[in-house]
C-alpha cells in the first residue's frame, strides 16, 4: 500500500477531521434495533473508507485484511473489525451520502484557509468502470441475448414445476435485485431511449428550421439533415418568386412610361434560381442516400455488465469502458465541484459545472474561506468550446479554440488566426483574446490547475477504476474518492494540522 504520510500521524488527523464533519446522512441510514449484532459506528466506517481511498485501497476484501494487519487501519477501527461484506454494503450508500460528505469536506477546508477561487479550471478525465469493454453488445445482440435467457429460464421453470410443484421455488433465495436479465433489459431500454430522444431532437430542429424558412426568415448555417431537402425547395421557390417579381416590376414601370433600368432576366435564366435548383437536386440526392448511410454507420452499443458505462476515448488512442468525470479545481488544488457523467465529450458540461463551482465558492466563503467567494476567471480547454458556453451567464472565461501550443505559435507568427476562420463572432473574439499576451499568460494556468488533480488521484492516490456499477453508485464512489483526496490535500499542504483542528474544535 502506498503511504502518503507517516501512518499514525495522518490517521489521527483523519479521525479528528471526520469528527468535525456533519455525518448525519450516514447516521440516518444506520440500522438500529431488531435481531442481530449492532451496526458499526458510521463515523468509524466513514473514517476507515476515507483513509482507505486516500491511500488507493478500494477493494473491500483488502480493506478487511488491512484492518487486521495495518497499524493505521487498526487504530481507526479501534478493535472493531468490519468484514468485507459490511464494507461493501456501507459503500453502496455513497449514491445518497457522498455529496453531503463532499460539501462538508469543502467547508472544513475553507475553515482551514483553503479554497482560493480567483482562477479555477474545468477539465474532464476518463475513469474506468467495473465492466469489461468486451461485454458491449449492439441492440440486435442484446435482443438475441435476452431471447436466449428467456428460453433458458422457461426451461428451468418447467423443470422446477415438475420437481416442486407449480409456483414453488424449492429454496428461500430472495433473488438478485440486479440480475443479468435486468441489466440486459436496462441496456436495451437505454438504446431505445437514446434513439427516440435523438429522433425527437432531429424532428424538432427540422421543424423549427422549416417554420423559420416558411416565415421568410431562414436561419443561418446549414439546415438539419431531416429538413435539408424541404429547405432547399423553399429556397428555390423564394428565388423563383423574387426573380419573377423583379420582371413584373420592370414591366409595370415600362407600362407607366419609365425607361430606367435594364430588363431583369427571367427566372429560368437567373443565376440565383439555377444555384437554388442545384442545391435542391443535391439535397434530394442526400435525402435518398440517408437510409443507406444510416445503415452503414457503426451501431450503438451497451454494456451488459454496466449498461450506464460507455466506451470512452482516451488520450493516446484507444478506449476504456467507464465514465467521464468533470471536475473544477481551485488555485490551491481543491476540487470544488465534481460530476461523473456517461458522456464521451465535455461540451455540454461547462455551464452546469461552473454553476456548481460558483455555488461551492459562495458556500466556502460563507464558512470563512479566503476571498469573497466569487470566481474571477474560469479556464477550459477546446473540448468545451461552443457559442453557448462562451455566451452563457457566469464568470469571465477563457475557453481554448485549439491546442495551446498552436494558439501560441499563431500568436507569435502574427497575432492569432484570422477571425473569419472562426465562423461565429464569439469564437472569433475568444481566439483574438487568446492571442494576446494577457490571454496567453492566463490560459497557461489551465493545465496546472485542471490536470494536476487528475494525475494526483490516479497515479499518486491510485484511483484508476471504480468498484461499483450503475451511474448513481459509480457517481457516489467517485464523489467520495474526490472528498477523500481533498482531505488528503489539506493534510499534505500543511493546512490540516493538530493545532488547526484544535482551534476549529474550540
């Protein structure tokens, strides 16, 4: 096990720090009364798991063994040695309790003088789930698997009916609440919901575009694929009508005696009409080819072990089966906001993550943390670039329009890229700002603030894979691991000391 401080000293700090936290969410779930032995003290279990996760130990069986062999673990347990089943069951409640613990640790860190939010950085990292990439199946494969399992169960039911009588099991097993059949059904339902949502969004976007076009105010940019042919037809109608109206207006002026102006060309000779007709022809050809193109696309897949996880692309090439963790980090290395997502991309998470970070910054300031609790500048890489993210409400921001080395090279060569290449005005303005000396200097902080945490929690703390399945539980475990890391950061940075704890305890 990788130790990050002399074990006795650090273990006592963790024990005393947890004693200052509000752990009522854990106590509310403690079983009391009834048959059997009394449950373990929730504070002890929280401290044990914080210590384990801070040292990169996530296996419940290994934690059980260390409670018997390691001095620090034995000190934390105080002679009460939970087994791996108890540890695993306690960890399952993280889906409901980890968010509260994360907030409590942030408040504690703020009271210790941490949480500087003048500049924060948002970054995502891929974390492996408790599932194999080889367990992914297409919808066709999932339906075939479901049919095979249904046939096997029908045969088994018939055999049990013959042995024990119809409707009787022959045992007292309550059954697995998360069976393979349920996971396969969840995977199929997820694919269906994703397809229905995508088709509904495409229809809505197409209808909105066509309504604007029919009203004579077509939107900028290329129409959605489902509306492209109809939009091209409407454009041809508008151009034809405009050319015909120009001819009629010229003829009316001539009839009134005016000799000014040249005769407009008829619609069939108009370059704009011919161009619109060519666009219509291309759009109709694309429309005809859409079914074949859709059939040729790689089919969507779901994992039969953890349907909520996804194949995530990772830096350097390749994929892992897991999740995409979004994290906002402060100037002094605290993670002040975190979410575990199943999205393979980062773009849509900028706005919600910055809102979470702003709320956390205000909470820490109210608890006595440094500063006024207002984020001064948010930094994010090009994965978060969009017009929406550049223009939404929130603190000042720098979002890269490309790789940092390319931006700096272009700035040295001549003040950045031509704004016309950026397409949208907000993106052009951001590209121009990133080409300035102030923009370059500010954005250089992003990798240090945003990526240091990922290296720390994965390589120093050893959290590279989650142990539970399903997004709620996996999210709870990631949030708990992040809270443990923040507490570890408070100790290693020298903020969390016996003297500081004594002062907080009053």
